[in-house]
C-alpha cells in the first residue's frame, strides 16, 4: 500500500475530524498537531500485525468558507 488519504474538516468548536477515504479509519483532535498524532496512531492500530503498512499518509484539509453577498 503506497498511501492513505484522510479528509480533514474543522468543526465549529475548533477541533478537527479526520476520515480515511479508502479504509474504515476515523479520528479527531482538538488541534492540528493533535489530529496529526491521532491519525498516525489510528493507522498503526488499523494495521497492527500487517507487514504492508502505508508508506505515506496524506491529510487533505477541507475548508468551507461562506462569503456574504456583495
């Protein structure tokens, strides 16, 4: 497995949720650094005894921004 991609969204309370697009892996964190650490732990936990773990984990931050009409 070459790479896992996580879609990361920022919650209204400021925390982050991360969901893998190809595997059933989900985690969250209060800060960006915390969610990065939690993603790494979740990936290790999902592939505990498998020799083929992903070489790369990509975090894709999805940001919604609403602009007021002009």
